[in-house]
C-alpha cells in the first residue's frame, strides 16, 4: 500500500507539473499574441501618423505657394494701423496738448521701424525721429490743420516678400499765418501786399500719403506728396504760385 500510495503521488506530481507547463505555454502564447496585436496596432498608428504628416506638409506647401492667404491677414493689420493713424492725426500733431502729443509719438514709434524711410517728391531722409520732428513743426506752423481722408487702398507686392503699401488720398486744410509765410516763404516778405493776401487764409492741399509695410507689419516707408502749387494757384493765380514755389523752404523741415 505504501508503495502504491508513493506511486500515485508521483503520478500526481508529474501531472501537476505537466499542467503547469501547459498553462505557462498557453500564457506565453497568449502574451505573444497580445504583443503581436499591440505591435500591429502601433504600426497602423505610425502609418496613419505618416499619412497625416504628409497631408499637413502638402497643405503647408500649397499654402506657401498662395501669397494671398498670408497677406490677407497682413492687409487687415495694415488697414487697422491706417485707420488709427487717420483718427489720431486728423488734426495734426497736437503740440498744444502734451498728453495727446505723447500718445501720438508713442503710436508712431510702435508702428514704424526706427530706420524707416521718410520722403517726399524730391527729398528723402531716414528715421522715425525725422518724421516726428517734421510733423510737429509743420503742425505748429499751420494752425487749423485738418486732414480730410477721401479713400485709401491696399496694394500688395507678392513678388517682393509680400510687402504691403497703403495709399491714402486726402485733402489737408491749413491756415496761413505771418509766421508760416516768414518761415516757408521768406523771399516774399518784402512784398507786403502778397503777404497780406496769404495771411489768415485757409488753403486746401490735395495730399497723398503712402505707407510701406514690412511682412512683420511695421511701417518702413512713409511718403507724402502735397500739391501746394495747385492750392496756391487757386488762391493767387499761376504766376504768383510759381514765384512762391521757387523760393519755398519746406525742405528745411527735414534737413
């Protein structure tokens, strides 16, 4: 009996061992299957990610070839800057209101490059400091300065780094004083009858202001053209206007 019982226990042990090995094999098979499934899932995810990356890269390439897409936002930003400028400087530089004048100067410095080009029909200089200085003096010597905007248009140059130019057409109303005449037309001060005609008169000057914007949205060029000869011709006649133009000293503002 003892031997039989010992034999039976051996069989039981062998069976248990076999069962355990079989279970382990099944577990290994199950684990291997799970790993294979996970690897397959990861591979599919990688393929899908590659496809999505390719789609996005293709979309980026297409957008890069469409300058109008990025420039449209640029246009809107430039237009907002112009709208603020026209409102803020409708009455010129407010030199008699120091608080407003400081706000105006800060605005110009915030939207202009320090080394911007400031130019007119036959002159050119550099620096936002020159623009601010000239605008301040001009406003101080032309009382009753009022800018009447007519319209402005945005012109894009997609071939030149997407730069934007805003052209503003306006009429500037300004009053002439004796000081105005003495500073800008000193050559007629010995002709009192002509001086008397000018002093106290308001003239309307057709003006074009062109703002050049960089792709970053800063003004790098400010060009102003004022048709003073036409305005004075309407007031004095062609010959007198030509005489004024011959000796005018408006360039002193930027030299």
